C-alpha cells in the first residue's frame, strides 16, 4: 500500500489530515490502521509547500508526525505549523502529535522543548510507565520505540499519561481531544530498517542503542506496541461522530 497521493482511501467519512515532514515520509502503520478502520487520509507536506486548511470542518481530525528537524527551528513552515495548531484546538477536533508533532503542540501551548541536561538521547527501545490516569484510559506497552534527542515540559493544563526515565514526559492529553506522544508506534518493519540505516550516525549519542538492538527489540516488543496503537487511535477518533472499529 503506497502513500504517494493527497487523498488515500475511498471512505465516505471525512478524512484524517496527515501532516508529514519529508518527501519520502509515510504515515506507516498509523495510516494502515486508520484505513483498516474505514477512514481516509488527506496527506499534506508543508515543508514542500502544501497548505494546511484554515478549518478542519471537512476533516475528522489531524495527526502531525515526526521528522529530523526541531520544534525550536526558525524555519517558516515550522512556525506556521505550530501556529496552525490553534485550528484543531479551537474547533475541539481530535488531534495527535507524534514526537515532533507532540513537541510542536507543547510549543503552541507555551511549554518548552529541549535537549536532556546531560545530553542523553533515546534512540531504540526504552521502558514506558503509564500514570494512574493513563492506566484508567487503556493498557499501555511496557517498551516503546524512540528516536529523539529532545523532549518537552508538560504544558500547563495538560494531563500526563505515561512517563519514561531520561525523558519523563512521554504521553499527555490536553483538553478533551488533543494528545501528544514522544515515542513512535507508526513504524513498519521496512521503515525501521530505513531509520536504522539513515540514522546510524546518531547511535554514538549518549544513551542511544546500536542498530541491531533496534531490530532485535522489534521481535520482542513490537506486537504490544502495535496493539496499543490500534487501541489509542480508536480512543482518539471514536468520538468524531464517524464510527471506527478496532482492527482484528
């Protein structure tokens, strides 16, 4: 299944707006899960000049994915994306930020994004601990895949759902419908292989794991992470007025 067009899927439901940050980026397994649930995808790449809609009235919600850039960068498209987050927030539309997308949401809400005070990175598989509020919402995986060297403060008014060690803020909810996760649950096997190859120069960072650990960890930890992403996406988008079903 390729994600090389603007509108993917033939659902009569309103599409999910998908925001990607590189020419060859893909929504990966998140896209697969949403399509399996009967939703379509409207894919935009602002870095390549694609506009973001002034309203989400024609969409069921939005997901902003990660990328190698920083939410602190001064690129015009980064600033525009951060400012654009007022649209899903003001319209109370379901929104999910993944890694960079979560950090953009934090910046929009007035929180800080930055590196670890001792320079630690999370690149590979790391433990995740749900908070009591997170446990009340759903079951969470014990291990998640990470690929970042910046984290974020918890914004004022946000609810912490899951924690890590070096980067304590791993998942949060703001208001009823805005969510952010630091970790990656969207990677297919092929995507992980590409990340391991193209991101190998980062394996020397403090705390990072070598590439073989990424691939071996997938065998042990990916099934619970995939099951979580199905539950998580169902929880986020089930209140759009357009029913979605859990995947088999």
